[in-house]
C-alpha cells in the first residue's frame, strides 16, 4: 500500500512543511518510514516532526 503523509518539521529558520508518498504495509510503518526519511535527510529528531494528515493512495 502507498500512503501520502503531510506535516511539518522544525528547522532553525522555523517550521518547514512536507508531503511524502511512501510504500508501507500499514499506517504505523508509513509513519515510521517518514520519521526515518525526514530525520536522515534533514538531521531532525522525531520530536521535531509533526504529522498532520495520512491518506491512503490508490495505485
């Protein structure tokens, strides 16, 4: 399944919005994957990432 996850993460300049589409078995794994991707790419801790919306994307 594919999920579209949108939210924001905190940077020194302020809150930066994001929208990611990830492949995962369920919503819980999709959220973990987004935490991993955002944290790795932007050096942000999990507590600085806010998820606003999760939608299942039909492929």
